[in-house]
């Protein structure tokens, strides 16, 4: 292949092997380019395309992605927020699914009564909490309940809290299908958000919170799989954790075998499975098991003590 291509197999500590080096090592497992020879230009171009396609497939598997990312958008009262390149939540790759979502209350909501409603300003403003401002009785402040020396030493009056609002996060439960979302009778309901539906539209996904949060008072956060590189060239470096290099080489070798009229060697398949198992062990995160609310004592009218151990 062209002498301008970087085939150096020495990895950089921060960025990893080059694509050309990984493709060449994968082809060597198939007997192509053995003896110091590199793949020809066509073989390299095909190997790079296969690598990009393989990483695009890996992107959709939670256990092959090294980390999750949290992105947010300020609520503006819309019912739909676009997710993807150039969208309301501007991220490089449209996620196939949202792993988790939550809403952050960033201030005292404007739609609550002027008197504070369920949340008085004291709950969000550190100055009011310590100084008794905005109509809060000074006798009910921290200064009246704790020794002032303790307050000064441990809380540093309002220095530790400041006068900024104290944001609170509320988890949003997923609506699993468009059919379930379509079944909502009052989709335009505007109040405290509790659920979200993510429509995997292309090229931009659609995040639909419900009820619709008021503008200016909420941040909507989504947690999704970090994008894997999928537009690599032969000169690119594979900027992934070191355990990915081995997995890419062996999986790519198995993928390229049919292009050279070969069946994947059992040793190649075994090594690829072993390397992928390492990635699974490194990346797997198991959320805490949740139970439907109807099965909990507080929400099930048919619950009685001992029901949880009955065998029905």
C-alpha cells in the first residue's frame, strides 16, 4: 500500500494503535501480508470500511461501550426535543435508546402559587434559609435552632450554600413503546414531569417528556452510550481503552476472512470471543432491580403480610 500510510504497530499511551496497524495485524491472522508486507490499497480500504461498520454495530450494544454520557437541555415548554447532531440535545451520534433520564428542578417553579405552594423559596435559596428572608420567620431559621458557633464552623453561614438555588433531580420512568405513548389521553398536560418516551427516529431521535415540563424551570437530562469512533481512516488512531485493541484485531480478522475466501479459523473465533468477554466484564453495569409499584405494600390494595413469600 502507499508508503504514506502509518503502519507503526507501536501504540501511543493516550490514543492507541493506528487503524492501519490493526487492519494489518488482523490480515496477518489470515496469512495476508505475512513477512513484513502490508496489505495492498484495496485490502486496506476494505479493512477500514469493515472496521467502521463493526464499530457502528458495537455502538448499539451496551456491554461493548466503555461509558455512558449525561447530556441536558433546558426546558422550553416543548413536547418534543430532538436528539442527535444539531438537535436540541446536540450530540455526535443519534442514540438508539436512552439508558436513563431525569428532570432537574432548577428554581422555584413559576406555576406554583405566589406564596410558595408546595415549595417555598426557603427550600431553594440558601440566603433565605439562613437569614429568614422573603417573609420567613427568623425564629425558624437555622440560627435559632443551632448554636451559632457550630453554624459558623460547619456551615460557614451561607458561604457553603450561597444564594443560588439548590437543584433537585427527579428520575423519569420510561414509556417503552410508541403504542403506549399514543395511549396517553392528555398528551399536552403541563405539570411536574414523571415519564419520558424516546422515539428512535432518524436522523434525529425524539425525546417526549410527559407531563410536559414548564419552560425555564427544568433541565431534562438523558443518559446514553458514548459514541464509538465510526468514521476512521487508515491514518486514524483508535482512541479506546487498551482492552479494545485485542478485541478489534481478532473480531476484524474473523469478519474479513470471507473476503479472502476463508472460513474463520477456530483459533481466531476463540480469541475474538475471549477478547469480547473481557470487554463485557469491564463494561457491564447492572442497575438495581426495581419492582412495579402495584407489587409494593403501599400501592397494592390486595397485599397482606407474608404475600412476598407465597408461591402462587
